[in-house]
C-alpha cells in the first residue's frame, strides 16, 4: 500500500480529494496474481515446498531468507503479543511476507511469526502463495476461496469425510477421488513429491507418513522391549473389542471414531507424551514418519497404519477446468500419480528407512507390497488415473484390464526396489 501512515501531506491531499483517494485505493486493490495456492504457515511441509520452488526458478536468496526467519520463529514466539511483535518487525524488514498467528499446537498458545503470503512469477504465471493452518486448505477450496493447496491426506480426511461414500475405505490418497459421492469440487491432482533428508538412509526421501498405533512396552522378565508374539495382528480391532482407551490427537478423533466406533478414545494434545506418562501397555494413534522419536522414547509401533499420507496437491476441479493459468501452474508443479515409477521408488525408501530405524520395535509389520496396495484396495478405487481423466478418478470399466496390469507391474517394481536397497 502507498498509505502506511496517518499524518503528513499524503493524508491531507487525499482527505481533500475523495475521488482520487477512491481511485488510488482501487488501484492498490487490483490483483496481479492469476492463481492462489495455500501452504502451511510453518513446519516441514512449508519448508519442503519453498525449497521445491527454487527448482521452479523462484529467487533462491529470497527463499533462503524466508526459511531462515521461519526456523527462528518458534524460539521467538511469546504469549505476550507485544514481545512476539518485535520479531515480526524484524521479519518483515527482511522479507515483507510474514504475520502473527496463534500457535495452537503448543499448550500455552503463543503468538508466533509465520508465513502470510507472497506473489511469485512461476513459469510466467503470477501465483499468490498464502500461509494457512494445514487443515484449512481443503476448507478454503470448499468455500470457493482458493484455487489449490498443499495438503496431506490426514488433514483432508479430517475436514472432508462427509463427501466420501465410506471414509473407512480411503486408506491411501489414490482412493480419495474415486470415493467422492457428494457434490464438491475438491480433488487430489497427485503427490507433491516433497522430500527431506533422512538420517537412516543418508539421503533425501519423500515426506510419507503413516497413522500408526503405538504403545508403551511392558517390561519382560529379561528386560527386553520386544513384545510377545501373542499380540493380535489387528491390534486396533482387539482394543476396540476389549475397551482399552486409546490416546488420539484431538483433530484425528473423528477419523478414528468413524473407522472404530466402539474404540474408547481419549483426545490429547501430545499422543507420545500421553502414552509415556501412562501405565505400561498404554496405547495411542500417532503420525509416524521416520520413527526417530519412537525409538528415542522406547515406544513400540504396531502393524499397518490406519492410513498413509504425504504432501498432496489438492485442487478446485471446477476452477481448474475454467482457468488456463491454473492448469499451467498444476502442470508446472508436476503432481505424480500413486503408481508412478519415482513414487514407487520413494515408497520403498520410506518403508526401508522405517524398518531399519525401528527394527524389532515394529511389531507385526505388513509386507511392503500389502502396505502399498492390498487386493481390496483395487476394488475400492486404488487404480491409475491421469489429469486428462474426467473427475480425476479411475473408470470402473474403461481399460480395466490395462489398469489392473499397471497395478501388478507397480507392485513388482516396488518389491524389486525393496530387495535392491534394503
């Protein structure tokens, strides 16, 4: 804006020329951007996406400054608004794209500096990137307020279960579009394939996670942390039938209760801490990426996850069909399909890293191919589709044999990658 202060000649001039003031304000309010996209205000996904923007030609020096400030924002947060504002003043002097928000993930709910928004020219398309709460991305699409968002399946399921014919079937993001049966323009274009350094493998791997059951081990007579082989293969069903409480982060309570309506859920802010502070044998459901925290705290991982997640490009499909700039932007981002070769390789890396990191602390782990795609998943919509496919979902009859062959070929490739790199 050209009018950031109250006094002076400019204010006096505009006060006596209301028509020119209106024209000036309208000029300043005119948007330059062609596409709007939301990302988290802070955190790993925010950092990973901004790093990816460098590959698309966005100014590296500016990105690095934003990342540097963001990494300092947690320690500079404060419950006192004025004290938190001091760091905000510093941040906007470096790069004017920050604002204050309430960090609700922390018990004291401090004010924290986070990414507010910026406009970048990406492959000749002016894109407004806006910072938001992670779970708000799909809500803003539903409200017709943005074009696209970087969202995980966990956040998507939390906010959009209503639109799915049976949310319990959607355990992988490749099944989401197929299972939509109510009116909504929310669609997953594909994986964002954002990566981060993994210390177990010593390389960058994709930001895949699983929503797993974890527990505090009961010490055996020998002092071993390894649990008895009598543990049921489907531990969650066992808990649901036997009435043991399960700690769950509040935002996921609805997703869990939909799948296991008889499960005794206790909503908490921090699942790992709640399990650690409770008696031996206590359990919880938690998002697990590398397993580092579980290993450090001596916790156990059980079986297959309730669902898998990763950073996704979620798009307003109606806007996509009408906005050629949005189409070009999504093509530039290059979302990849669930069965794409590079994603298969990255899935192998993620599974191997988790397996190596947790070793015997992962009880009854599923095979890598079953975790990737079980036979019933194919029936429930986990089949290849392209952005040229109508509604971005697989067809039940058209080229069905070809789709099934692709699924089997993908599982063979996954097994080959696993054997080669484990």
